[in-house]
């Protein structure tokens, strides 16, 4: 580990070697694969059912771009396209979905590495030479990309964005988001010349406006008082001077390579925004990056103001068009909330405590839950809200302090090295910490700000913000250690990464079994009705009908009027042969909500069991009228007609079912049976082979029990 102690040269050069970068990325990938190696068989969970398993939009790629797909959720079209591609090549086999999610996660970790690595090459860190009176960056600065990416890939808080399949929207949006930042940074780097302290062979320093570095060749420091005074300029002034003089690559402005990087950044931005709404913060994130590491000139500030004004005008025009002659403020209110049950003020107050909870989970990921039982807040003067607000304000103040400190130099700070950080180079690393904290708050602002969302807390919302958090912590840690302490830092980082990866593996073990997952959640949130309902669903699917009945009855203690609970309870009763109890529950469910197609279908299936085909037909027709695009209603109607020996009608319904979902094996089997009964042996054999080729060769009898519940 001799390389950890080298203080003579620019420490960043060692970590930029291709061999080191390659080995680092291999290590990141290995840790990620090991941590998630037991996640490939995790079944569809929670929203996976509606978004994938029973979602007709993802069954055909063409539907994504058709009217039906665009109407379903046009804001996340890229995310749904990825799910449709998964279905196209793997059907409902969860392994393929998990493999893609893990690839996205590892690729995102690579981009976290890239963000940190390219940041260390920005003008803010390369603008001065140690021989010109500046301290080099700490020896461990080059370790920042590796440690940050390892923390990102190994942390168990990411399991909900990786193992929970549908939260691919969060991880995929983050992938594009980070790619956009990297591309933008690379584009800006190509528009800059070499660092100001790099002497040009054969050209006098005076001619280039650079300090004379001739002493470097003799091993002596011969810096004039005037040059030393220039060396005391802040990072801000140095970077701004480069910008004002138009110090660009090749001396002729932006090259084609520069614009190519910017074009890629724009493309990645578009993909991110069309994957998940959190990406709308990307312009602000790029602006933050620009100001932090490339400087802010008056000319640039004017340009930013013009762009902001143009954006405000564009948003205003869009709002007027969307309101269609109505009140634009009402339209704005509706467009910027997911629920009307929570006020903006109440949501914001609640989020102060939620963000503190997020931070605690990043430091100590214990008591993780799929669904949290989190109380809504209504007053700033509640103790927890007030304390959380003070803590968050302190963190913002800390980021401002680090931002300012990182750009200062001179004797005043040199005298306080022991109090602040070991070197000026260490102080400069605090700019990354300041940027990371501001990134954390910025990227959380959509889901933890003024836009009320029904679910006030979800762990997958930390996926993108966590990158800034890890950058802030690691950069600060490196800034405060000297070369002799670097071995300790590397060892501690190794232990932390191994511990986090182990915790991720153990968390995935819980995800592997739905009953275990929801029972664990119920133990941590015993008053959350939706958790108990989901536990009942898991027990019912496992065949533990009595356990499911107990879970559903427990739900009714908290929520007596819930048609979904009665529907699920009725299905559990029917599975145990308690027909009368099941019928009562189904009818009670319909009294609360007569538009629930699954309950009509369940009641019809129950009447098929008792031989009341006339009632069953009426109830199934009601289900079809409410959900004509559901393959299940057509299949069961076909089954009813087949039982009544109405073979032409049965065949028609089975064909409707396979037209809606060609992977629905039970419908192919029913079609085969009808053809065989009618003496069409060749067709019967063809359809039977299709049924056998499909994994889903059977059909559930009762429906609606898979509906994810949060309340």
C-alpha cells in the first residue's frame, strides 16, 4: 500500500490509470452482483402486480406508443417500454426483470464513479500547481470515486429500487440522470484548456499568462512575491478568469466533440424525464454542478437569468393552454399534487421528519419497511417537526459554509489547519461535500417538497439523492485525513462496504418470501391496515387460508368499510368451502362498491361452484362490462359456456382471452378442450401444445386479492 503514502505528485494521476479504473469497476460490479445474487427469484410484489403482471399495456410493445399506452402514463413511457421489452423476451418470468434491474443498478454505480472522477478533473481542482504555492489534493482524493460507488452499490437502502421490480422507474431515471451530468461535465471539460499551471513547452510563461514553473525542473521553489500573491487567489477567482478569457480547447471555441457531449446530455435528460418525474430537477442539478466546479461569471449569470425567464414564460403559456380557459392556478394545483387528501403545508411539515428519517437510514439502515406507518404533521411547533427543521436548516448552513471555505486560501486558513482540515487541498474537497448535500436536497425536492403524494415515505425515493449524500460524506472524510491516516480510512471503508453488502443480501432474503416480507412489515407497522391486507394476500396465495382470514379480520378492526377487504375475505372463505360466508362477503363488498369487477367475477365463480349458472352468467357479464380488457373475465365466461355445452360461445370467449393476452395458458387449454369436443383434433393439439409451452397453464379462481394496498 505504498501508493497510499505518496505525497510528492498529483495524487489524482494514479487513480486515473486505465488499469486502476478497470479494476475499480470490476470490484463495484462484483460487490453489486454478490449483494443481489439471491434476488433473482423474488416474485412480483406490491405494485408489480398492477404495473406488470396484470397490465395489458406492457404485454405488447406496440401498445406503449398507441393511444392506450400514451393515455395510461405518458410521463413514464420509457420505464414502461423497458417493462414491455422484458415481457416480450421473457414473459412473466421474474428472473429477467431482476437481471435487468441489477444491470441498471451496477451501471448506475459506474456512473456514480464517473461523476466523482470527472469532478476531480474540473477546473476547480486543476487550476493551480503545488509549486505555485498551492497544496495538492489529499493523497486519498482519487479514492473518492471508488468508495462512493461501492457505498452506492452495496447499501441496503437501494433494495427497494432494485429488488422491487417496478421501482426500476427510480433506478432507470437515475441512470439517465447521472449519464446526463457526466456528459455535460465532459462537454464542459473539452471546452477548457489544460490547467492554468501547466507550462507549454517552448512558450514563455509570461506569454501564456501562467506562472513561471521553471523552478520545478531544478527542484527549487522560486516564486516571486507577485506570483505568490496571485497564487493566493480563491478558487472562484481563478476559474472565473479562465472563463472570462475564453480559455477553450484548441483556442477556437467549442469543438464538435464538445457539442456531441452536450447532445448526449440532452438525450439522456429527455430519457430521464420520460422515465420518472424526479428528473425535472436535472436542469437545476446541472446548474449547481456548473457553479460549483466551473465558476460563475457575470456573463454566465445574465445568461442563466434569461434562460430562467424564458422557462418561466414557457411554463406560463403551457399552464394557460392546459387550463383551457379555466383558472390557471386551479390547473397548477391539480397538476402539482398526487392526492387531495393532504394539504401542501401538512405534506411539507411531514417531509421535514421524513427527510431526517431518510438520513438516519443512510447512516444506519435498520428497521427497513416496504410500507411505513408514518403520521402526518400539522404544525411547525410539534417537537419532532421543529427539531427536524432545525437539523435540516443546519445541514443547509453546513453546505454553504463548506462551499465558501472550499474556495478560500491564504495565511488565515493555513494557521487553522489543525482546526479545519489538514491542507488547502483538503479544503477544496469540501466543495464536493457542499455539492453533495445540495444535490441531496435538490433531488429530494419533488417527492419531499410541496407536491403532496399519498405515500409520504418510500425507501426507493432515496436512490438518486443517496449519490449526493455518499459524495458529501466520503469527500469530507478524505478532506479531514492526512496521508498517514489514509490506510485507516481505506480499511474502515472496506469494512463498511462489506457490512452494507451483507445487510443487502439479508434484506433480499426477506424479499424472497412474500409472507415473510409482509409479516416483517406488520411487526414494524402493526397499525397499518394495508400491510395486514397484503399479508393476507400472501398467506392466501401460499394456501394458508385460515391465516389469511385472520389477517383480513384484523384489517376490519381498523377499517370496517373497505370493499377490497371483504372481497379478499370472501375469496378466502370460498377456498375453504364456506360458500355462504363467501357469498355474504362478496355481496357486502358490492354494497360498498358495485363497480369492482373482481368481486362480480368472484361472485359469478362462486355460483358456478354451486351450479347456479344463470346467476353466474349475469354476474360475469357485469364483470365484463366493467373490465372488458381483462383477460380473466373472458376466460371464466368461456369456462361457464363450456360447462353449459355452449361450445361456439365458449370458443369465442376463449379466443377473446388469448387475443388480449397470448401468454394466458389457461385460455389456450380451454380452446383446446372445446376444439377436441367438437372433433377438431388438429386444432386441439395445436392449442394444447401452446398451453403446455406457457408457464401459466392454469388460472386463479378468485380475483382481486393481489391488489396492492397502502392505507
